């Protein structure tokens, strides 16, 4: 049986980059070690998309329209039947050798619950921009109390642990951060030295939107949970929450570089 499922959420049209994403996956799929699960939110794949998905031997699920990405991902996670789940978004690119690299890394780090990596950034037309850096260190759980340390579509995580953690929370914009804060209570959080993602920066991406109050409240509560688990003084996550809320204000005022320092997203 395959060891890894690539979980790909697909939103409603227009989907200008999905064909490129599927083309990048064709470098490593289909494979005996991995399968692709494409979860369409409220719309069927087009004929061209279906042809590409069939060539990848992908499993396709079409959901009734959900309210947010967290709901789509959680529905997809419930369909995964492999020990590992790897993430990719419908506007990013899958680098060659990512599959083998993630399988080796998780095998070499049996206590790791979730791992990510740096990403090469490109613009809307695929032209290189630079590098999106991640958190550093042997274990990033304490760093998560301050800010998100992982680039979501670069990650691979243990499926059963993600389910034990409650899956993706039903919130906008921070469904990944909310999951990592729970996974960090079940295992190590690491970033690999390789680059497992080519990350497309464009105006329409969801990750560039501000976090609404329900998301901020959830992150605050889960930071406090993790702090208790790690034996960290409660004042630390409280300070982090205050700083993160301040970063949101910076975002609303257009001070993007201050905002992104706490968001873990590339500056505009």
C-alpha cells in the first residue's frame, strides 16, 4: 500500500495555475509510494483537469461548497488512507524529488509529527523571486508559540496524529497553524534542509488575507494549551498573542513587513 497521500484542495474557477500544479506532480506520480487526492470545493473538474488527474491516477472527491479552506482540508483528511499526508496547493509547484525526500525524512525522524521546508518563490508567471524562509532549530514547538513556523503546502505529517489532534479547525486563514499547535503536543515539529515547494506569490492567494476574530481566538487558546504542555510560563503565549494581534493591525494599516514578521507569509 502507498505510504503517502498528496492532499490537494481545489477551489472554484477560475483556476489558472492548477494545470501547472498537476504537471509538476507528474514528475513523481503515479508511484507505488504515493497517491494524489484532489478535493474539489463545490465544482467538478473541467475536461482538461480530469484528463490530467486520470493520468496521475488521482482519486477525486467533489464536495458541496464549503465555507472555508479548513473545512475542505478536514473533509479531505478524513478520506486519506495512508500513514503520511503531504500538502500542495492548486497554485504551487511540486519540485522533483520531493516525494522521496519527504519519505526519507519522516522515516529518519520517527518522533516527528509534521515537517516542512523552505520554498522557492515565483511570481504569477513562474518567474523566480527568491526564497521563503521557515523556522530553524531541531524542534520548533516553542517557536510555534510566537508564530507559524511551517509553510503549509510544503508540509508532510502523520495522518493518524493529525486526526488525533482534531484535524483542521473550521476557521479562516489559520487552519494550518491551528493544526500545528495541536500536533506539537503529539510529536516533534521540524523543517528539512531541502526545499520541498515552489510557492507562487499572487494577489488572489488566501494566505494574504487578514485573520478574523474566530481564528485569532482559536490560535490564542491553542497557544496556551501548547505552553502548558511544554511547561512554558503562561505570560509567553500571552505576549505572543498580543504581538500577533498587533501585527494584524499593522497589516490593516498597510505595514506589510511588520505584519508578515508574525504571520509567516511572504511580504507583498
